[in-house]
């Protein structure tokens, strides 16, 4: 989906619906705006339920201040205007009150940008804007000062967050990514000692293998491939709704009978992917005119070294990732389902996924179908796409249960003898 072809009013409705549906603002909180090439500011209205917005509710504020539309513009219009005045390069502003970021705003502290590499890459800098009355010119000035210093994201003291970007999708990506790391930090602090990456560690993840692959033109699309595309899109969309990955981070792939595989594309919005957006990779080449995920080489190596693996999911489910960014061990011996599906989950060093991908690919096997990579991701595999997805869901559910148990009492793990019984009953290989 190319939002350049979508009217500003429709974009605002579309993204506000996503924000509201994900519980990242309330029916009366938050506002979005887009400045078009004629200097008009399209903005969400004041006093209208954010969960039921339509294009007819969106307000247009002309450069001369004339207001066109059936409602009053958002009361926060002053700081939207201030951002556009300070930063002519920005054409979209997003303001919302997600609980995790509000938590940081009310303690007046910035979330950690170096828990996983994608955050620093998407949100290189965040600053705090001094408190002022909502809707006031003073608040507009305070927010404008942050953006005037070439920073695109401001945490508003005792309020929420303001994000600016060249377009609304980029603003949403920054917002979602920042909210993710805030949520991750809150959960991780409950689990163990939080271990952040060095500030420039994200550069290690900026591999370019996916950009240097040769192209091939598929001669045809078999029923097997078409079914795989359909099933992948179904689960990718479900994964996004469930918060197992964000709009542009998270990679799914499925191996086909001829040894080629399908993989998610690079930097495309997971919420709106279609079957033809998926990229087929064959013999080290990619489908003509498409760019595969940055993780394509790792997926390629996992398939080469593990003939029984036919699906790979690389994701960032927030509860499971709380273990990946701390010194806490993830122990799946909680309920039988968790151990049967996940077995003993290894935690691998952050650098290994980039410096020694072949070695890392060999860590996965039938008896070790899921791993965590420190400060980066979780990787789950399966003989089928559904099996891999089941494992991803169970890993996140298990992590969630473990974190909740910290408030209840001490965990009693399934014993070694009971594990032996499970292995025998379910024919689990060592």
C-alpha cells in the first residue's frame, strides 16, 4: 500500500483507527494531522469518538486560518502548527497517550532506545518537552523547541508523546516503535537486570545482503506456492493484530517443495501486506522487482542446514523479549504444552546473528525449535507454518504467564522426572 495515493482525510482515519484499536489512545485522546503541499493542515476533530471517525469528520485548516469541516479542529492544533513552522521538512504529526509512554511522561524520563537495534534505527533521538496546559500556545512553543533542535519525537511531561515525520506512515512507525520499547522496558524491569546494547550496536544489524541479490523471473506460480502465500498473509495479519511484531519488523518465511522459499518484504507495512507482496527466493536470487527482508540470508542458511524445517518466524513478542533483554533465563517447564512445543530455549549472543549467521542457524533443530537472540528477536521454526506459529504464540503466552507469576508466588517448574515422562509420552527427541 502506497499512502501517497490516499487522501489525507482517509489517512488520518486509517491511522487513528489503528492507534485506537491497539489501545494506544482513548476515544477522546490523541490527534493526528497532515500538511499537504498547498499548506493545508488536515487534522482530527475535537470531541469526536476516535473509534468511529470517518473522512467527513476530518477538518481542513487553510493557510489563512479558515476552518473547513463540521467540527472544531483538535484543541492541540497549536502544537501541530508549531511543529510545521519549525520543521518544513515534516508533513505529518501524531499525538497520542499510550499507557507505556504516558508512564514515562509522568515520571519525566525517556525510554531506553538501545534494548533492541531496530529502535535506535527508527527513533534515533527523543527529547522531553516541558509541561504546559493542553491546547495552549505555551505548549505549542515547548513542543516546537524540541523539533527546532532537529529532533522528531517529544515526550510531553505529564501528557503523552508527539511524533513528526515526512509522512503519516513514518510517524506511525516511529510512534509504534517507541511505544514498543517503552512497554518492553517496563516488562523487562520486572523480570531481571535490563541489559542494553551500546548506542551504536544497531549498526551491526544494518546488513545489505538483501539489497545485493540477483533477480529471477518466476515462470509460473504453483498451487503449493499460492496456498503458502495465502496462509502466510493470514498469519502475518493475525500476528500484527496480536502484537507479535510491529508494522515493519518481523519476518515470516515458508519453504516450498522445489527448495525455494517465500519471505516477507523489506520495510513494508505488515498490517496491509497482500499475497503478491511476499518475495520468492530461489538459489540465492530474489523475485524480480521485490526486496526481501533484511533477515533473508539467515533464513536461507537455516533452511540449508535444517532439512526438516519448513517455516521460520522471526519476531519480537514483547513478553518473550523481556527475557531477551535481561539476564533472566526463559524456562519453558511451566505447563506441559509449553515444554512440548518449545523444549529448552537457548539464549544466543546478540552479535552471533550478524557475525556468525551460519553457526547460529545450526543452533536450531527438531529438539531445539526455538531460540532467543539477546537484545534482538526470538526465532521459532516448524515442520509447517502452523506449527511454527503455534510455537510463537505459546512462547509469548508462556513468557506472559511467567511474568504474571512474579506477582503471585514462586514458580514450581515441572521436574526432570516429569519431563522424562513427557518425552516418552510424546516421543520427543533429545
